[in-house]
C-alpha cells in the first residue's frame, strides 16, 4: 500500500495579500507632450522584487505601453521608481497593478497597459497584464 503525504496548505494573510500596495516609492516625473496620437513602449528587462510570503527574489520583464495625452514619462525617474521594487515585498499581481496606477497618476495617458512576464519559479511562469482605462 502506498502512503500518501498530506499536502500542507499555505495560508496567506491579508497583510501579505496587500503587501507593497501602500509603500512609499520615488515619484515618476513627466514632461509636456509635444505631439498628438502616438504610442510609447518601455521595456524594463531587469525588474526585481521580493515575494512577501517566502522572502525569495522575483525577476521579470515589465513592459509599459501607453498613449500619452498632455504628459510623457521621464525615463530616469521611471528607472529609479522601478529600482525601488528591488527590496519590496510584493506579489506579481500587486506589482503590475501598482505600476499601472502610478503611471496613470503621473502622466494621465489616454490608454495604458502594464505587462509583467516573470521568470519561472518551481516550473511555473506567470504573465500579468493590467489596462487603463479599467473595465
């Protein structure tokens, strides 16, 4: 007869579920847009953060796509903003949605999309997308 081990459930608390959403991060700066109706895509291939449950590092590619209205994101400030995630405990889903919220707050684009493609861990690869406007 084969013995079966019980699979231990991992309980996540509300604290872990909300981890990183209210953390203070550097401001994303902008400058005035000079042209109408064009798209901007920014790829950040060295995104890192920390899993709030395990403390293990997470790695991924963050892509920000948007159609600017009156403001354009200044790239150095965006780099400093993304680097602040390095030691932040935050789940993938929270990170992608937080980045979208902060991009929208900074530049108020006509449309925006943030995609996170995270490096496989434990044989699982995750891709998370969030869009503005919502819905």
